[in-house]
C-alpha cells in the first residue's frame, strides 16, 4: 500500500497518508529501524528507492514547509513539466496566514511569504500557476542570461502560450529586472515595441557599419522571401528572429528560407532577438567581421 502511494510521488509519502491507510507510527518506526524506510523530515518518509528523486524532493519541500505551501519559481515550472532545468534550490511559497514556521527546512529549500498569495494550480503537486512561476523564476535568477532562459524555455516547450505570459506580466508590480523582463517578454510575445530591424539598424551604425536595407525581397521555391536586413552590394544578410521563431514549424520554414538565400550566393547571419538583448556586443562584432570580410572580397 505504501509503495503504491509513493510511486507517483517519487518514492515518498506523507505520514498523514500512511495513517489514513491504517499504518501506525509504531509500524513506521519498525520499518525505519529495519532499514526498509527512511525519514526525510518531520512529515516525509522515503519508502521506495535508495534516495530522494527529483519529484520526491519537490514533494518533500512542500510537505516540510508548512500548511498551504506550494512550489514557486523554477521548481513550479519543473512540476508543470518543464525539462532542461537543474534545480539548485527549490522555492516554496507559504501564505502569510500560516503562522507556524517549520522547525527545519530541507537543504536547498527557500521559503517565501508574499503579501499577495499567488493562485495555486488545482491538480497534483501544489504549485503556483506556470505564468506566475515563470515571472518569479526570471526575477529570482542568478543572472540576466538565466532570467532569459526562464522566459524562453516554457515557450520553446509549448508549456505556455505567449498571451498568458504577457497578461501575467502586465499585472505584475515592482520587482527585480523590471526593464530587462519588460523588453524580453515583449520580444518573445511579439509585442508592438519588440526589438526588431529598426533597432538593429541603429546598432549597426553604432559600430561603424552603413545602414542596411530592410525587408529586402528575394525569390524562392515557395515564392517571395523577405529578409530583415541586408547589405546587398557585398551579399550579407542578417535575420532577426523574434519569439514566434521558436514555436511549432517556424524553425523548419526559417531553415528553408535561409538555405534558399545561401544557395543564391549570399551569407546569412541569424540573431535571436533575445540574444540581441543579452549579448548585443558579441552579435554586432560578428556582423562587423562578416561585413569587413565580404567587403574585402568584393574590392
């Protein structure tokens, strides 16, 4: 019975769950003494497996943090199904009405008591809704690069629709990285003010390049191809990839477009708009190098 309960929870059970199944505290102590089970906190018991797995660690963090606790930030995104994350800590939100503090938190768990409790996802592991968890994860990230990853990964894995992220951000008050996250969320959600060809032209001039032509037309197998920016006299093209380029079949269409242009004899550099936010110097340096190499060849 205990193993059946533990299986969807990564191998752990709450002591209350054991009691509801008729397993007494004395029986639990006997299993622990026999080395079959292991305590993993005041409320958590490991009954299946040699150690806490990823899922078990999340359940343990919630159970040991107090009444009404729920995962937040990157941990909540992981519980919603996001992959590609390494959780060095588990953020847990607890209502301010929960006056009883845990005696001891598991290692790596960080507790939050916000003024306004976020909405909790109603099914499965207690966790904040993904759009709110995404914003918190980006605000709590250790670097701007990690913050951008927290914004982009859920979109790439189709965990969230862009509109839900934009709506949640519009309802978010003050917080860390306000300017950066406003720009990033506009970019990945294709907002009207997102960074694009006009901004790229200004950046190119700032590093000493002449202004490129915008929305240059080429003919491809599927019809006309519109290029974001080009220096036609030397055969250099730059494509600025907005947030929608990460979704569905856009990468396939982008590859076909780029291949057509390259087969026509031009050099194509692709710049993700998020990269232009985070590493503008590095990308503009590549464009400048390409421009000078191609200019030398054309001379």
